């Protein structure tokens, strides 16, 4: 059960230098399933930081949210596979052809290399976007319609799941079924501060609502005892899985 909970905890490694990343991986690799490396850390440190996580026994969620023409995204995704990442993502707004082509090229590469396909996720509508943001780019549809629509498009393209707000889990489950992964940030255990997250859910509620895994950063990194904070979150996830 401990391992089931661990696989559902993704640490958002939002640091901007190699040494800090190294420190977090050393401290947390036995408590968290994956380390999320985003645009800032990857732009600063490159593939070496991915390798460092793997050498220390951790696995990587490469959060670069690819969005480009189909050929470019497919080729970038194959490079992510070559780095051995466990999970990576694209923007579903890139469209069906972009996602289908990415699935096809990733599948072909992984088959030829004899490696397991990484978990492929799509971002639907960023939670920082409001209806006003969408109107500004010419999309006159509510976020509650766009999110399940884009999630369904990702599923139809052969993607494994989406990154979404815990508040959107129900809509996405209804559109995409039970075996679709939903990874949720915006999670705050009762003991942590809200930071700049406005609409938050506890780990237990997110798991009970149907989230597959949780992305959590500051409630662990800003805690007085990060290892203990991760432990408490694992306990909460475990209890929700059992309940
Ligand atoms: O520190 P905190 O737990 O808020 O970190 C959450 C992580 O998830 C950050 O890396 C943040 O960029 C990311 N994220 C988010 N909300 C989204 C998408 C990603 O907080 N909608």
C-alpha cells in the first residue's frame, strides 16, 4: 500500500539550480513517485538534471508542455523518451493531428528501442486561464466545456491522461472513463499554507474524487521537515485509497 501511495505523489521540483535539485532528490526519492522538472529547471540545467534524478533512484515527469506543429512535437517527444522520462506532457490545444502523430512516433521509437512507453499526458486549459482569457483568444466557450472536450481529444489520440484542476476531475471522468489518468496540482494538505493557489483540494479529497496522482510542491519544500510533510501526505493518500 505504501508503494501505491508513493506512486501517486509527484514532487514539483520548482528550483532553479542543479545543487538544490540534487538535495531534494537525495532527501525525497524514497517518499515520492516522481520528480516534476519544469521549464525553468530544464532550461537552466538541461538533460543532466534528468539523469541526476534517475541516478539517485528517482523517476521524472518532464513538464515541458510541448505545443507546436505535429512533426516538431513528435520529435521532441521521442527525445524525451530517449532521456528515459517516466511521464511527459503536451498542450491538447495543439490539436488531434499533433497528438496522434506524437503517439505514433513515440510508440514506434519505444518498440524499436525495447523500452516501456512513458505516460503521455495533455494539458487541457491551464487553470490560470479564465473565460475572459479564452474570449481574448477567440474561444467563446466555457472552461467547463473546453476541459472535457480537450481531454476527450487527448484520449482519442491515444494519450494516457491529462493534467487538470482537482475541481475538474468529475467532468473529465465522465468524458473519458475510469482508465484515464488525471494528474492534479492545486493540492493542499490541511497542515500547509495556500501560497498562491486559490482553489485547492486536500490530497484525500482529490484522490477520493478520482485523481490518479497529485503534484505537490511547496507543502513539502517549504515545510520545516519536508520528509515528515511528505510522509503525512502519503498517509493521507493511503487512507483515501483504502476508504
Ligand atoms: O508548490 P505547489 O504545490 O503549488 O506546486 C504546484 C506545481 O504544479 C507547480 O509546479 C505549478 O507550476 C504546477 N501547476 C499548478 N497549477 C496548474 C498547473 C501546474 O500549480 N494548473
